[in-house]
C-alpha cells in the first residue's frame, strides 16, 4: 500500500507542474503587475525598476521557475493588495473553508447514499418519484438562488412570523473569530452554508447512486443470492450496497472541484472569511501572488482527493489489485 501511495504521489508531480505553469502563464497574461504605475506621468524609470525587480524582463518560463522554487521553499510572495505575506493570508482563510467543505461533504455523502438506496429499492414508488423531482430541482437551481431562498424561508420568515428576538439559524456563517467546537451556536452559524452546498450535491449524487444500485440489484449474483433465500436486508446491504459504492466514490471525487467552486459563491453570500471570499477579493483587486497560491492549493486538494479515491477502491473491492 505504501509503495502504491508513493507511486501515485510521484505521478501527481508532473500534473502539478503543468497546472502551475498554465496558471502562472494565464495570470501573467490577464493581470498587469505594473498597472498601478501606468497612470503616473513620466513613470518609465519607475516601471523599468519594477520590471527588473519582478523579473519581468525574463521569459515567462524563467519567471515561473523562479516563482515555483520560492513557493516550494515556503516563500509564497507578498500580496499586491495588502502587502502581507501570502502564506499567512492563505493560512487564515483555509480553516473556515476546510470546516465548511468537511461538513458539507459528510452530509452530502450520507444523505445521497440514503436517498439513492431508498429510491433504488423502492423503484417507481411515490417516494422515488418525490425524490426524483426534488433532485431535478436541486440540479437545476443555482447555489446562490437556493441560498437566498434558504435565508428567506429559515431565517427571515420565522423571525418575522413568530416575532423571534433571535433567529433559529444565522444568515452569517462562521463569522466569530476563532469559532470552533461542536457547540449549538457553531452549528447554527454553519447550518445554512452547509445546506446550500449539500442540496446541489445530494441532488446529483443520489441519482447516480440510484442508477448504480439498480444495476447491481439486477446483476446475476444478486438474483442468485435471493434464490438461495438470503434475507432481503442482507442482499441489499452486503451484496448490492457495497458494490454500488465504487462508481459513487468516483463521482464524489470528480465533483470535488465543483464543491470548491460552490464554496466561492456560498462564502460570499454568507460572509465567511474563507478561501472563496479571499479568492473573489483577490480577483477583483488583481492580486496575482495570492491567486497563484490559491490555485496551487486548490490543485493539490483535487489531486489528493483523487488519490484517496484510488485507495478507497481497494478497500471496497478486493478484486482490484494495486499493481
């Protein structure tokens, strides 16, 4: 297992190198690091000095390599917007996003598995049709629109209708500095952002798991187990459910990037000072050093998720060999 993990990690290095170079080249093309000097009259001398200091006189591949070597050593540069160290800004913004993604992923996986299994076992029942229609609604509805509906239905309406001095749920998530722990107040702040991310994920993941469960339930070995008199619950959970987890794990890993993009919108709506909010702020300000570090961290997260998926395959299906 360790050799397999080491081989997969080594194979991810070229992917990261190519992704970082493309990102660096695109940001260099899109953001002018000397833009703030161009409106100054007779600023040629200042611009020439800054161009030399930033290494803009060199080819882009030389600039990328210089940036990458500093990045690997822990020097992520200085923010063009705040003049703070980018590493410190990333560290400050990462923890709220990690919490949000963790709870959203756990909730999405559990609910999607339950709904998908129920819909497959109770195919064409009233509950199956209900969850099918709800999933289509979740797939079609954008995250920002669902977030606004959730705020209105779960925060504003109960507070006005029942004359509450304090809302049941908060429309601002994880805003308290240093907020942590599994307290009731913590979940009241986190409920709506997690619900927003979960709704769209559950809609697609549950449909995918339903399809995978139906394929397995109609397989020959499942029909054979039923013919032998194996209890129905055991057939579903031991034979069908576990094998249906393999394609479900695949789609969950592939949707990691979509969850990260959902975090960007969700954090903006609920005023969460995480990676998504920081990304939008840096993008609006043209903060190239922060954007470069953000994209690298995101790429590492996606590759790590795919690595965990490969390991999960082996745990779920002993027929899969590491070789």
